[in-house]
C-alpha cells in the first residue's frame, strides 16, 4: 500500500511539475500583456 502511494506521489509530482511549468509560462505571458488577475 505504501509503495503504491509512493509511486502515485512521484507520478503526480512529475505531472504537476509539467503543469506548473505550463502555468508559469501562461501566467508570465499574461503578466507581460498586462491582463493578469488573481483568481
């Protein structure tokens, strides 16, 4: 059970890192365009 959680954690972590990078670029572009709002 602990092993499964560990594998899921690693998978989620790498997935979130990709999403994080994508959001970083997306938000960065919005800030550059001056249309960034905190949701």
